C-alpha cells in the first residue's frame, strides 16, 4: 500500500509538471490544475512536508483539528511506507529504513536500464542523434522528478535512525523512534554503518543537480539578465536544450538557477536535522523558529521566484511554518495556560493558516485560467472581425486561384 501511495504521489507530480496527454486536453478541471503556477505547487509541497514533520520531530501533540490535519499531510512526506505486512521480526525497523533507501535507487536503476535499451533500439534502426537526445532528456527529467519527491522523506527516515535517547541513570541509549532498539548493540552499530553509506549517497543527489545546472549556467542565466531580466527569461524559456533540466529552474528567476539545490537542503534540515539538534523539544522548536524567521527574511528580500504572486505565497508559507513552531514552543513551555489560550482555538487557527497556502495557490491558478480564457476569446473575436473586414468566405481562396489560372496564357508545350 505504501509503495502504491508513493507511486501515486509521483504520478500526480508527473501529471502536473510535464505530461500532456491528449485525453485531458480541453478538460476544465485539468486546465485549472495546470493553470496553477509550478512554483506555487512546489511551495505548497515543501511547506506541507515541513509542517507534517513537526509533530514527530518536536515530540509534541498539537490540538485538534490541526493534529488531524497533520495526519493527512503525511501524504506529502510519504510517511506511510511500512514493512509490517511482510516482515515479522525484531529487525522490522531496519528493514523499513532499507526499503526507503533501496527502493528509489531501484527505480533510478530501472530508468537507466530502460534508457539504455531504448538508445540501443534507436541505434539498431538507424535513428538520428535528435531522437537519442530526446530519449536521454525524458529519462533525466523523470530521474530529477523522482529524486525531488523522495529525497526529503528518505533523508528523514535515515536520520531518524541516528536519534538515540541516553538515559542518565545508567548511560544506556535507545532509539527514539523504536525504543526496543539498543543503540549500543552490535546489530544497531552494523545497521548504522550501512545507513551512513546510504545517507552519503542521498545527500550527494542535490550536488548532482548543481553539477548538471552548473554545466549550463550560461544558458540558464544569459548575459542580458544584467540589463533586462525579462528578456533573459524569454531567452532561457525558449532554449529547447534545457528541457530535461527545466523542472529544477523553470519557476525561478534566471539569476537564481541554483536555488532548487539550496531549497532541497533547507527542506531536509527542517524535516531531518532538527531532531538531532537537541533532546529537548523546546530547543528543537526554537531552532525551527529561527530557521523559519531566516527563511521569511530571505524570501521577502530576494524573491527568488519569477512570478510575484508565488513570492507572496512563499512568504506566507514561511510565516505558517514559523507559527507552527511558535505554537509548539507555547505548548511545551506552558505559555498557552499562562495566557488563557484554548486548545481548540489554536488548533483551528493553525489549520486555517496551513490551508491558506493551497487556497492562495488555487485562487491564483483560477485567475490565470480566467485570464487565459479571456485572451483566447479576444483573439477569436479579432480573427472574426478581420475575416469580416476582408469579406472572407470559405470559397474565396479557391475562386481567386481559379480566376488567376483562367487569366494565364497556355504555351504550346503545355506550360504557363
């Protein structure tokens, strides 16, 4: 079930970010979702992953209905993969971490094998270089999308296995996510060594992104960007050679072509590193609040997205993350009781704040869809007016050609 859920999440992003199926063309619902800016979708996806991780990372139970909402947001963290159905042993947690770590690598290896097979078939039938490049571009795009989806939840699962609780009375240590595991046992130490290798592999994936982008930095940020940023975007967006990498930079300004790499590491710090900062929930919440404030300052001053409204949504999203950590800090320190705050009121407020990100993105998408429809209607009206002005008819072109032919002189050799 968990693997099917992960596949469903990946399929949803494929549908939203790049696949144009003929059967969906003209569908108003599909047009609405496609009208939502890809940057706004990324902001919502990242924010919901971060917020969904706060309850476990901070070891705090939020009041309802926000706590119920967090259960639904676990979809964005893919935090539902489990081995309980087919692993019946004390090593169940180890098997779950291995599943998270190995399964995406198997998918990536499958993409590589299929790509090689397709390239071999193209070579055997004498296909051109253009067709081969198109196949490489397709598989690279799917690889980038897969790593974008799975990297934070995999990193979270991997780093959770390093979060041990040390008991002060005897110095023993147990894994916080599964207290049945002794952090000083030989089995855990062997598992930790293997897991550290997986952590290194996955943490290098954003650096691979950066390497791919760095090689095309001149095309991603044309020199004209220094004087005319809009013209630079126009040139970049029409460069077909960048098609396979477009998922990483398409929603950002041309001089922020590297931003997705930094954003991925920022996201992994929120969902994976915060639990390792301290054993105290209040300290973790304070650290998360500081990160959220720094993120708010950056998004407000730099505005990395090429669309102004997406920059606004990103700023609101950082504010929602900050409020979540502040609420956790208030719960942990007892400030809620001191100020007479009610659990239900805080739960409703946090739920509404978190929901606002999606509704803002949907509203902007609806406005864009409406604007596109009005532009199409305006173009059709202009074409009809032009046809009427020149007295266009279905047979006018044919009658004009016939008149030209009839006026020509036929030569003796049959030519004109």
